[in-house]
């Protein structure tokens, strides 16, 4: 059943949602006529002139249904995934003067792409400043707060004790299939993405909820210069998907999208915890239980990634899993942490995930 090949479980490709959308995807089918999307402009009266009005409406609606973010008196900025929005936020929040690049920090373990994206263009406006826990420099800085965190799944707050900090909150995983929704997030800049909320990573749509008009204007300016807006076709498809998700939450005759997604994540975490307990060679984090306002029940977090730790006898967890188990993961060193950790995706297809479980559960070095 389990062939002798490498099982890749290191990316965040959200194919776990494939089954749901195969079963329910017809309601998201849409026809886009050839004459549509000719113009660059979506709504010239909106500050974000390339935001499709239908997408803006459905973003507000889904956040109201879930209760995970404040949208009132916020500017919605749409981007080509949250990656572009992160870059736009750095551009908007950095000083545009002769003071030199502002440091960008985040608490380790942090999302492995943050340092790479921050320093990719070698901008004169900002630069990667490392782990927020050890950051001691004077002057302004930007702190990234990812909550729930990628890769370890814990809820986060800012840690640098300074009044000179500017915060960006990456809330890509603040959805009820991953974590209890305890309150509506209310921050200056909040980033979300379709890839982790509904699983539609290939549509490349993210959005930011921004308090300050000037910050939103500068973010829009960056996207205008970078890509002259965002694909209208993708925006319309995501608007349709979000509408279906919100509609499903009011359907008493069938499981909602979030019910289905919660069940999938719950089952995977149950199996992974049991496998780790049985082998005693690996461990995963323990999370506190909280009451979720959306579901109306108490449960513990079940993140999109598992921060997987090898036992003391294994120095390099990524190397061990790759060479002995033929499991390809991402080493903790990429997240600013130790070699004893790796990040495991909990979002892959069932086939891949089941092979992964089988291999770590095996006490021998066999990969069959």
C-alpha cells in the first residue's frame, strides 16, 4: 500500500479541502463572459480602486459570520495573496526619509518566508532584524505578529517592549477549523488569505483590513506600482467561494464548510498525537482549550502545521526523517529555531498524510 518513495509534507498546499469542494463545488461554478474584466478599474469611488465590490461585500460578511475580525471603519485592500500585502504593508509603514532601513522582527519560530521576502529586493526602506525576543535596538521597528503562529500554532502577541513599534498582524490561520474564535481581532493592519481560510491557494487572493487611511493608501500605491491592481477574475471567484462558505453556516440541513474543515483537522491531530505518543521518539505541542464563540463549544487548537520535535537521540530531525523515513519536511533552522524541530503540514491530501503517519509510527527504519 505504501510505496518506497519520498513523501513530501513540508509545504502549506491546502489540498485537505479538496474533498469538500469536489462534493460541494458546483455551487461555486461561475461563467465569466469575455467582455468582463477589460478595464483596470473596479470601483473608481473606492480608495482601493481595483477591489471588486462583490469581493469587498463577501469579505465583510464572512468576518461577521465567523466573528474573527472587526471590519467596521476599516479599509479593505486586496492583494495577490497575503505575500504581496505583506510587502505592501512594509512599504506603507516604513519611514520614507533618510533615516535608513527600518528593522522588521518576529518572534522565533517565525514564518520561514518572512526573512526571505523582507530582504529579497534589498530595499533601502526596511530590512530583516531577526528574533523579536532578543531585539534590543533603539528607534522605530516593525514587528510581525502571526496568530495562530506558523509554524508552531500558538497564539501570539507582540513581545518587543517599546512604544516605537509598528505592528502587522498576520491572521491567515485565525479561522475556526484551526483555533477557537474567542473575539473579533481589532488591530491596525490585519492580513488574511483565501489559501488558508477556504483552501483556494491557486486563486492568489488575500486581503488586509486597515484602520488608517494613509496606510491603506500607501499599500494600494505599492500594489498599483507592483502589479497595477489584482486579477478581477480571481477576485470574482473568491467572492463566490466566500458567499458559499457564509451561506453554508446558515444551512441547518448540511454540514457547513467550517464544520467539515474542523472535523478534518480534529481527526488528523488526533491521529498525529496518538502516533507521537506510541513511538515516544517524537513529540508535538500541547495546546490549552478555549471556548469558541463561533462553534459555541470548548476545544484546543488544531493548527495547519505541526511543530514536530525529534527525541534527544536525534540531533537533526529533518535529516533523520529524510534519510531514514523518506519523509521530506522543513527544518527548524529555517524558522529561526533548533535542528531538533521540523514543520509538518497538516493540510495535505489524505493519501500523503496517511503515508506520513504510517512511516513515523514504524519502529524500524523501513519506509514501506
